[in-house]
């Protein structure tokens, strides 16, 4: 996860995006995973 965060920080720098935009994008991704978990879509034994 740390590596992913660093990669997104690099993208933000290259694209000259404000950090809030990247944070919003990552929150949207996390929300999608959480919504799927609520619906019972657990495709692994890790949870």
C-alpha cells in the first residue's frame, strides 16, 4: 500500500494535481471496495 501511495503522489506531481484531488480519487476507490464488501461480495478468504 505504501508503494501505491508513493506512485499516486508521483502521478499528482507529474500532472500537477492538488493533493485533495488525489485524496478524493483514492477515497472513491476505497468507497467502491467498501460498498462491494457490504453487498457480500467477498472473493477471498482474507476477510
